[in-house]
């Protein structure tokens, strides 16, 4: 295409574009006209609607104000009308959970009304009326709290207390299980008390806590009192008889009475039986066997020695009851701590708690002091065996100390110290008991020596007493560990329970040492040497045999390995000393070599010597027979052995004398001088130590 053609074509396109632009301008002018018309109409509409809108807004505001005013008026009217509406509720009693809900709602309405009038019209009569009714309601709430507390604060049945104190294999148990078994309040009652307490706390009416403390203190005291009464009733059939052990002279009253035989009619648990039925019958049987083996007497047929001042005896039943009481108090105290949660503010727990427990704790302390006082009187009367029942109690009380201290944590120091008073009192009594046993043995002069030289009463009593201590190693050991005299003698490498055995061994060794020394000193009062050494021999032999028959030898050997050999040497020494009583007799039948028999003939001087020797021998053997057949050697083996020793010591010498001179012509009346053949002398020696001979 040539250039003219292209130009024409472009001219046509330009004309079309101009036409299109013109058409667009026309449309734009029409749109502007429409918008201008709309704007004009909208302006006229706004001028018409805006006053109406403003009027509606004003009307809405007025409506809101009217509603607020009506609400405020209703509220004010409610405050003015609250007393008549809730008076019947307030003057009634918040009985039951539903009633309590209604009562507390009414009290909340009164509180709001009181706050309104105090703020807006403090001089109004309405404030006075509301305040008066509110105070009445508050008094009712406090009274209801007290009545619910009193109604449901029942003492714990003693059978339950005994059960929770004795239902485990150990005396110290997990507290949670024990406390959970003590149910003071139901969930509903607890909930009501907590809600009442919350309201009282919110109104700063703290006096309810004093009420709570007094009521719960009385309940706790009542629980402990009924437990004591239950224990007295349960043990009413018990027989407490102290048996005097008399292994020497039966007529002499025992200085160390045996443990009481206890027959408990009330059912007790495994662990209490484990503590208090500690081989009582076995001890009596063992003592009977010991006496039977040693003396041939039967303890079972002898009449027990009755102890004077029975009210001073601290028996196993009483100590069992005391331990149960202490454990029960511990459980009750922990239950009281749990019971306070939600009812008493935490910051007041310690103060309220110590008010609750103070009287009951003081009673327990007083009872412990009473036991200690009576125990001291037993110590004064030397009735030591009656005090051994204290040892296991002291052990378990000591084990409970930390738990008691945790329970009373935060209380006044004087309250927390009460339990330590119990421990210290009983501990000092236990230590004094052990010390007084040693001192009593050392200074013994309470009874006369047996005329027959038999086992001294104190010897048998001490051995029985020491054997009883074996049942209390775990209790006596800790006591001795607190005494420097004993504890310093034990290596720090030795730990319980071996340490406790070692300590008891030291103690028994000391007692036996004092016993041996006392026996030697007392035996010096015998005027006749034979009975003096027989007395020492009897007692020494009895001690070693008693040690061998029991576990005492094993305990003493821990500290004195040569104990048995030492006693054997002492026995040999006493036998040798006893043979000195034959010196006077032997003086007549020995050393007669200066008397010469020549061809069957004697000089007059020699005849007289032989006469004097036979006469002297006869007189002395008769006299010593008269004396020594009245002496007693209880042990059969020792008795027969000593007779055999006497024969071996005397008969060979007498036989030689008899054979040499009995057929000589030293007298015309030989029957006057030669009264006993060696066989007859042997028979006489067999009659020694036999009172029936």
C-alpha cells in the first residue's frame, strides 16, 4: 500500500476516535447531572432525618436513665424492705445445709443493706434496724457453729483408741492410717462448720475459735478419760501378784521380788503382748526349775511373798495401759490437727491446737510422774523386779518423741517440753533403778546369813533379776548408753544391737563383782570356818551354774571372756579353804611317827599319846559331824563331790592311823578309844550336809 492510502486510513481512525470521545463526554455530563441531583436530594434528606435521629438518641438516653433509676430505686426499696423480708429467716435457725444456704443468703442481703445505709444514710433508722438484725444473725451463726460442734463432738470410743494403738506389729506406725480411722465429723458436718467458720472469719468474729478450742479440748479429755475407765474395767479381773524368790532360806522375805504374774482378761494386740507378755510364765517356770535343780525344793508349792503397799506397785498392766494412752493421745492430737483444716485459719492453728491438747497432755505427764513417784518408792523398798516393766515402755516412748515433737511443732515451748518431761522422768527412774540394784547389792545388810551356809537369798534374787534383764536388752542398753561409766567402756565401732548386749554385759559384770565382794565380806561374820567357806562355795557355785544355765554367761563373756574360768578358780580356792576345818582332826592322826611300837609293846608315854589321839579324833569327828550335817549344799553334784573330797582328804590318813594303832595294846579298854572304824568314819562323812541325818 502506498503512503496516501495509509494516510487516509489513519485519518479515518482519528475521526472514529473523536466520535468516541465526544460520546464519552456526553455520558460523563449526564452522570454528573445525576450525581448532582442525588447529592441535592441526599442533602435535603439529611436535613429532614437528622433531627429525627437526634431525637431518638435523646429518647434512648432517657430510657437508659429511667431504667437505671428504676434499678436503683428497686435496690433502695429492697434495702429498706430487707428487714421484713429476711426477719423470719434470721430469727429462725440455719438448720441443715439448705437452711444454712438460705440463712447465709439472707445475711448477705443484710450486709449489703448495712453497707448502703452506712454510706448513704448513716443516721437512718433503717441502718439501726438492719444492723440490729445483722448482729442477731451473726449471733445465730456463731451459736449454730457451737451447737453443731457440740452435737457432733463425741469422744472417740475407747475400743477404737485401743485398736488404733495396737493394730500394728510395731508401736510406731504410719500416722495417716491411724488418723483416718478416727472420724470426728461427717463430710456434711465438716462442710457446714467450714462455711460457718468462713462467714465468722469474714466478719472478724474470732471468738468462735475459743469456743472451738474449748469444745475440742473437752472432747479430747473425755476420750482419754473414757479410755482410762475402759482400761480399768478391762483389767479388773487381772491378778497382780509379786512372787518372792527364796532360793536359800524359805522363811526370809525376798529382797528382789520376782516379776508379777499378770492374767489379762481384756483382749490385747500382738504388739502389746509382745511388749508386756514377755515370758512372764517362762520366768516363773525357769525360776522354779533353777530352785528345784539347786535345792531340791519346789517353788510352785511355796506361798508367794505378798508385797505391802500394793498401790505402789507399777505392774505390767498399768504400764501397758499407760503406753496405749500415750499412743492414743498422739493419734488424737494428729486427728485434731487434721480436723482444724478449713475451720481454723492456718495462722491460728498452733494457738488453738495447744489449747485443745494442754489438759490431756498435762494429765499424761502427771500420770507418768505418778508412775515414777511410785517407782521410786519401789526402789526405796528394793522391789526392783517390779520396775522392769518400765524399760520397754521407756524404749517406745523414746521412739515416739520425734513424732510428738512434729505434732506439737509451733506450739509454746512449755507445751512442746511436756513430752520431754515424761521421758526425762522415766529415764532418770530407769537409770536410778539400775544404779540402786548395784548399790543395794554392795551395801546389803537387809537379812541375816543362813545358818546352814546355803545359797544366800540375795544371790538367788540377783541372778533371777539379771536373767530378767535379758528380756530388756533393747530397752536397758539405751539407758546404759546414757551413763558415761558404761558408754565410755564400749568401742565406738560397736553398733546396736551388739552395743546394747555389750553394755548389759558390763552392767551384769559390775553387779556380779559387787555380789562376790559382798558375799566374801558378809561371810566373815561366821565364827566357824567350815560354814564360812561352805557359804562362799555354795554361792559361787550357784552363780556359775546359773550363768551357764541361762544366756547370762554369753552376755558377760562379751566383756569378761575368762568369766567361767575365774569362777572355777574361785570354787577351787573355796574348797581348799574349806578343808582347813579338818586341820584339828588331822592333827590327831598325823605326825605319829614318834610313837614306837616295839614287839607289840608301847611305852606308857606312847600309850597315853595314842589314847589322847583316838579320844581327840573321836571328839572332833563327832563335833564336826554335828556341825556339818546341819550345813547345806543345795547342788547334788557339788555336795557329793565335796563328800568325796572329804573322804579322800581324811580316810587315808585315818586308815593309816587306825591300822597302826587300833590293834596295839595301848589300853585295856580299846572299845573306849577305838570307837570308829574307817568304814564307820566313811559313813559319818556321808552324813555331812544332810540335816535329816
